[in-house]
C-alpha cells in the first residue's frame, strides 16, 4: 500500500473512534455533574454556563462538601459516570439493529463506530471502577467501606494520579527494558471488560 493509501486507512480508522470517544467521555462527566446537581451541588452547572466550556470532554468539577449527605451522595455521584458508560454500551448494541437501514457505503462505518463504542465504554467503566481515588471506584469504596478502611483509602486521593501514571506507564517501560511484563492494569481489567461486553451483548440480543 502506498503512502496515500496508508494515510487514507489511518484517517478512516480515526473517524470510527472520534464520535465514540467524545460521547463516552463527555457523557460520563456530564452524568457526574447531573447527579451532583440532584444531590445539592451545582458547581458543574455554574461552570457549564460558560460558552467556552460547554461540551468539552473535561472533568466536571464536583464539590463534595456541598452535597446534602457528602459521604453517601458521593457514592451516587461517582457511580454515575461508569453507569453512563454501561448505558452507552447498551444503546450502541441496540443501534446495531439499525445498521442495515444505512446505505451500503456507510453501513460498515456506522457498524465500526458502534463496535468501538461498546468496547470503549466497557473499558472506561471497568477502569474507572478500580478502587483507587480519585477514580470513581475509589470514591465509591470510600463511601461504602467502614471508617477504618475508608479513611486511609481517602488519604490516597492526592497521590492517586501519580500512582496511576507509575503503574500505567513507568512500570511497563521498566519491565520492557528489563525483559519482564510489568503491565499490571491490562490483565486486571481485561476479564471484567470482556464479561461486561458479553453481558451487554446478551441483554440486547446481540450475543451468539
């Protein structure tokens, strides 16, 4: 394949990911903001009044201190994002029933968008539910665990992102140089992600 063909194939592949990525991330964050608003925190609503920020796939700010029952409501706010990803995966699977309605030239592109949407939303749901603050799963764990476990876990939140970067990028890089497989997160989320995808396909009638 020549250079022009390579670029054409790359652009086509990218075009089948753009919409799923934007919808998955934007609606994930919007779900956090919506549920926070229902429980008393309108921080995200105030920010989204700015025309420069509306629709951007960026983390929605939530002031947990403004929630009516901060520890309990934090669980619902945190869980809303992954729940939205599950709903998007289900919707994408259901939309497969409409693929045959599209012209032959575009039906493949639509189908690939839907496949990528299911895969991406499943990965985002499972990854975000890892029990490490500030990931959603970490905040859910802080809200439901006994104090003896919740408080030490909550104190990890300022270090959560550095820990993730270390585990996601630094350790695998070191492992590659040393000849060891230190990819810890991939195997950890692979099985739950496959199980979630299978569940979505089963409940929507798309499973084998």
